[in-house]
C-alpha cells in the first residue's frame, strides 16, 4: 500500500503550472517548496506568510501541509472548501486533491466515503492515468472497500498506557505476540504502512484471506483480518494485515511485521533501548519547546542534521543498517568522511524481491536530532535501493532499528509531530 511517487510528482507539476501566472511572491515561494516536496520548508513558509498568500493558495497549501503533518480533519475540510469555493480553478488538481481527500477520510475511519472517491476517480480518469497511478488508485479502492466492510482497528483499552518488553536480535526489534493460545514472534517496522502476517501463520490461525489483492511495493498480496493481537498487556482488535510469505523469503525469522498503522493508534510512543521496553501512551503532556521535526507521509520523516548539514531522514526500524542516499553523499562529500569500504550484497525485502546491491561504507557520521547528537558507525551508501522510488517524499538518509549508542530513548509524538532523543 504505497502512494507511488507519480502521485506526488503530479501534485508538484500541477502546482507549479498553476502558479506560473501568479505575481504573488509568497504564493511562488511556497509553490516552489511544494514542487520539491519540501514539506518542512512549506510548513514554515505557511506559518510565517499565510496572511500574505492568495485565498486559493492559502487553502491549497494548507490542505497539503495538513495532509503531511497528520492533521486529517483539517485536510478534509480545506479540500472540501477548495471544491466548494474554487471549483473552476482546480483543473487537473482535482484528481490529486481528491486522492488526498480519500486518504485522510480513511485515516479518520470513513472507509466507505474514501472507497467511493477512489472508485469515482478511477471511473472518470482511468484512461488518462499512467500505470503506477492507476494501480495506486485500484489498490486503495480495494483496501478501503474491504475496510468499509470490516470492523475498525482499535486498542481494547485506549485509556491505558502500556509497557511492552522487546529484544534486539539480528538488528531487529522483536516482540512476543499472541492471538488466543497461539504464540508467535513479531518485529517492528516503523516504515511499513500496514501490518504484515506470514502466510503460513494466517492459515494456521484460520484467518479468512481476501479473494482480491492489493499492490504492495513490487508485488501483489491478499489481506486478512486478525481479530485479536496481544503484545504483553496491550490488546489490539480487527488488525488488517497484508499476507506475505515472510519466513520463506528470509527477510526475518518473525511471523509478523508490526507497522506504523498500529503505532499511530497512540498519540505517543517511546522506544527505551536501555531497558528494552516500548511505551505506548494514551495521553501526553504538551512540550512547548519540542522541535516540530516529524512528518508522516505514510512513513515517518524526521528533520535532522548529518555532520551539521540539514537533512530529512526516514525512520525505518525494518532496516538493519542506517544509510545515506547517494545524492546526499555526492552533494556533500567534502563535508563527510572518506569511504573506507566497497562491496555488494543480495538485498531482500518482505515481498521476496531480491537484487544485487552495490554499496560503500562511511566509517562514521554525526546525527543530530533536536539538541542531541550521536555517532552512527558503518553507514551504508547503497545504489538502487529497493522501494526508494516508491516512497513519495525525497529523503536523504535512513535511521535503522539501531540508533547511535548515545541515543538511549526515542520519543515519537504523532499528535504534536515531534521526534525527541534522550
């Protein structure tokens, strides 16, 4: 379930085309940031210049910013206002805006409405879509359609805080999980948009497997509804899972991959590496001085500094190696350590896709998040990394399951959108 980059590029292209004739310098500045998918800059510009934007641009850019910073109600309201008040000006933006509308409605649990939008857009524009865009619409139409028929995913006691022990093994964060009397292992993948269950385990649990399949990265897979899932004292119900042969492809020895769809049920989570405990918090205290450095466009992106250079990092606990993207290294190599090793390896993904990957290794790199700095060691630079072209938002590096040793606790707040290191 990936919003393919073609959708994001469609936003950027149409938006730039729409502001070419504009003489408002503030519209042009925020339009330029949006065309680069630089959402942190776009948000800062919006916060500082919203009163100087044209009415249409204020709504348009505000809707996109709300979408990327987890403000679903605001995104839906602004898109509806654009449609009601500026229908004649929407032009080709109608497809991208209503794609975004459907996604935010789904996040709010309005799956039937989200499904209706996707199917309507497909009926109107299928012949004009490239394959990637069409498949993305079809996937979400099928996903939202199923979820509209299923009871909603939830935590049984949403008012309780939970402390869930984990272990770090094979450079993965692993948990003991249960469904009834059946016990199995699960790993955490903060960059997975949906929880994944091993195909064999799904059959052993007697889960009903959907007849249709969704596009999941480079493959297609069915879905299953897991009625209950326990992690220590935390009990989740009605967990929609992608069904893949996890054990067979060898990406993990766990039978389930926990995605950020579960994590984001809570306003705040914390990974305490020192005590190997994950805290799931139902209520949080506002921290006015916390950096607004987190965005969520299907996966978590963090605003950081790498060796003092501003950068955007994907938080991906499903990755066992932190890495920097080749474009970032090439642009800043005079400020980065010299490469000390080259090699190649066979990359594996949960979908079973394998590819021979060429890599280089940097011996160390400083990572600063907020006011905390740690040292990443053996940082990979990987050419042609699988999934990079599907992420949707440009990024410069990946923070893996194992952060710098100086980082004892990671706190992720989905309500105020910050990522804190302690």
